[in-house]
C-alpha cells in the first residue's frame, strides 16, 4: 500500500515538472513569435488603402490619420487612428483595420452636405442633421442656398442651433433629385412657410414642410414642362400638392 502511495506522489511530481516545462516552452514560443512580428520588415506598413470617401480626398484622410509608412503594423493603435479621423467634420463614421502583412485599410462614412447657409464669414455646408461641415462657395453645384435662417455661431463638427433650419432641411432632403437640381434657393418665412426658387428665378410656394415628396414630384413635372415650352411664369403654388396653381406673367 505504501509503495502504491509513493508511486502516485512521484507520478504527480513528474506531471508538475512536465507542466512547468510545457508552460515555459509555450512562453518561449510566444516571445519568439512576438519578436519576429514586431521586428520583421514583412509587417511594415507599405500601403494605406482608403475607401468610402466621396467628398474628402484620400490625401487628406491619410494625412489626418497619421499612419506612417514603415511603421510596424502591429504597433499601430487603431483606436487612436480612428480618433484622429473623427475630428474631421465631414466624417460620420470610420473604421481602421489591419490587412496583413502590410496594408492599413481606412473605411469612412461621410456626411452628405444638403445646403449652403450664409454667415458673416461666408457660406458653410450643412448636412441633414444640421451639422456644420465646412466653408464653401456660393456656387457649389447641387447645394441650394438656405435663407430665412439666422446662424449666430457656426463651428465645424457641431450641430447648428437655428430656428427654422429643420424645416429647410426637411424640404431639401425630401425633394427628388430632378427638382433639387433646378433650385438655387430654399427660403423659410417667419411663419415657416417654404418658398423655393429655380435657377431661372421662378418662385415655387410649397407651404408648410409637409408632403414634400408629393409636392416635389408635381414641381418637377411642372418645371420640366415650363422649361420645354419656354413659358414665362410668375410663381407656382404647391401649398396643396393635389391642386397646383401656376401664375403666368
């Protein structure tokens, strides 16, 4: 009985020694692997791939990201890089990933500018959430000027606090592209009645900011017919989308 007990103790000691050696072996494997990964030139960043951008240039995104060519890809802090890029007001979301062995992939989701707001310092672009994006020229294609809205402070990246801005953005985002491409201005009266103006100066009265897709469809049809025939119009009243009124000059 004593011999059996002694044998069991010896077996346990052998297992413990084996487990210690096995642990040391795997620790050494880990350290060697880490050393190779952090030192090998195979894992140096050679390419920075940018996707999802439409308004921002790849050069600007790479510059703000701060990823250096030649940096070991495993030393790259993804969170810090994403934080650098989120400073850009035009970027809504960003994801930075490693593509082994040597590529960093930056995927951005941009904010889409909807209109131009006049300020004391010039025009600024604004998106559908009312976020101030960047300075712009008055002739920016596809972006109507929003009037009747007073902006006291415009800080890029922050939501603009302005009365009647929400109504203007509702109209712009609800109009079809065909109608929007013909407009130069979206005006909001003090009573929140909407008037839009075409490139030719035709006034279109939309009434309150409701049923905008329906009003936009009728507006597109009327404007296309007017431009086709060359008819002179004083204004178009679409306060009621089912009963459009056209006032000729």
